[in-house]
C-alpha cells in the first residue's frame, strides 16, 4: 500500500502500534486486556499481543502481573516532550509569574514532570530581591519530598501515579523516596490532603533544602496536569499560617489565569483548524 502523495510504502506495523497506544490512552480505567484492545483496534489477539510485546520492549507499555492487563508507562510522555511546553511556558506562564512576584515578592518556580522528578522550566529567582538561589532553570526536584512534586503527583490519575511509584520503588531516586513510595498509607493521605486543600506543602521536608519551605498548586488544562507553580520562602521568615494567608490565594489566582489563557489558546487553534 502506498500513500497518494508519496512513493513510500505505508508501514502497517507502525500504524497498528500507534493504534494500540491510542486505545490504551483512551481507556477510562487506564489499562486494558489483550481481548479489550483487540476489540477496540479491530486486530486479532495474537497480533495485539505481538505489538504489546514490542511496545513493552521500548518501555512504552507495561503488563500487570496481577490481572494480565496492559497500561502506558510514564515514558509515553517523552513522545510529546517539548512539543508545546516551551511555547505556553514562555508566552503565557512567564509574564504571569512576573505578576505573581510583584504581589508576593518571594520567588516562584514553574515545574513540569520528568519521569519520577519535577524539573524547573521557568523561575523568578533571578528577579526576586528575596531569592537565595539564582541558577534554577533545569534543576530537578524529588517528586514526594517537594511541594511541586506533591501537587503534581496528587492530581494525576491513578495509572500515572502507579507508574511514578514503580520508578520510585526501584530505588533509582534514593532510599527516602523508595520508602515513601512503598508506604501505601502515606501515599493515600498525601493524595487526599492535597486534593482537599487544593495545594501542597513542603515545610523543610527535603533534606537538601532544610531551611526552605514552599507551597505549590497544579496547572491543569483539559484534565491534564501540565505542571505546577510554587512559591519558595525561608521557613524561619514566617509561620505556616502566615505563609498560607500570604501565598495561597495569589498562587491560585495566577494558576487560574494561566489555565484560562491556555483554554483561549486551544479554542483559537481549534477554530483555525475547523475554518
């Protein structure tokens, strides 16, 4: 089979593999059996199983030993890494982070997920007179020990959470996080408390930054957590209650403005595509 616009043959195996990824991505439960995928994509179960084995070898899909179902891994996010992140961070988030700094003075960071860590993509540290760090862009933050990581983790779906926990349990991010990832009570309480409050705390919990506290909120666009916005301050500078009064409403306000502009941008793109 050849495309009408090219002399190159259509790669059927690639199309089928992409169909499997799309089907898994659309499963409400976040996972599916070989039989379910076979019905969705219209391929024989043997073919589906062979495609799944290939996707597992590439690290994009994993199989659950408990119920023999398949789900996407966090590595799938790499397929879209950088596709729109730079644009919305620079054109939408960065100016509003400047507005946030004018209101609260203390520095803030915008982080996105990178495997089992968060990575700082934008910051106002270089502008804030209260900053104690300057070179922050590109710095990696532990998922379960920082406010940004906790805000992100608590707001993603169960399947994505499990992917991250599996990475952390392997010990690749250190013994402290491996222990937390294996503590089901801690994880359950973390998710519940962050979702109930609408924000996440780190009050000197990270051993690398014991003098530092931070509060973070998620940035969510069409049910997807794009990243998190935090405020960083010296723990001794104010009590937890004082920090809550000073920072949370401005953080939530700026996060909401970012989300609203993202939606406007998306609607504009959809309008142009449909015209």
